[in-house]
C-alpha cells in the first residue's frame, strides 16, 4: 500500500449478525471469522461497482484487481472462486468523491458495510470523508509531501 492510499474493507452486513456484532469488532472477531463465508454471489456481483475503473492484471489468480493498484483500486480476494475479502484503496491525491459515493451506494443497495480499523462506518460520504481527512494516513502524506 502506498502512503497516498487510504484503505478500508467491505463486508456483508449479515455476517455481523451471525457473529453477534453490530457496530464494532474486536481483534479476535476479525481474526477468527470469514465474513464472506455465507455469501453466495460470485465475482460478477461487483460488476456495477467496478465497471468504470476497469479490471487490471493481478499478481495472483486468487486476487481480482479493479482500478490501478498504485492509485484507487478494489481488490477482491477469492478462494476456489468464492469471495473471501474485498479491500478498497482510495488515492487521496485526487478527488475521490465519485468513487466513494459509488462504493457507499453499492453497499447500501447490496447489504454491505464498510469496515475501517475494526469499526463499522456509517454509510455516509461526509462522515467517511471526514474520517479519511482526519486519518494518520493523510497527516503523514501531508508531512512528507506538503
């Protein structure tokens, strides 16, 4: 991950109910639980979200990369063609509001949530943008690149 990328994860909301969590996770919950275990959709589930950023070549057959790995991208991790994780990296050097809004709308429409630093975030662009702006990641980037 580059210093100019802010990273968060997307997980199915119903997986939180399964483990009895609604608004936060512990390290133990995160490490022991496969949030995508009961998710039956395939990789095409994400087509409407990623169509504008396009697919890129991956370094693994078990990782599908949309967008630019050195900029804004969405990585979908697979095991036996089953989704096991979704990571989003937002390039903070550019206006990321359109992709962030698209991700939020996709999550709302499809029963997904955004997980950031073991916290489930409200699916609200202004709240998530404020979290990105106030992050240690942005502070370090500004310190290094002004």
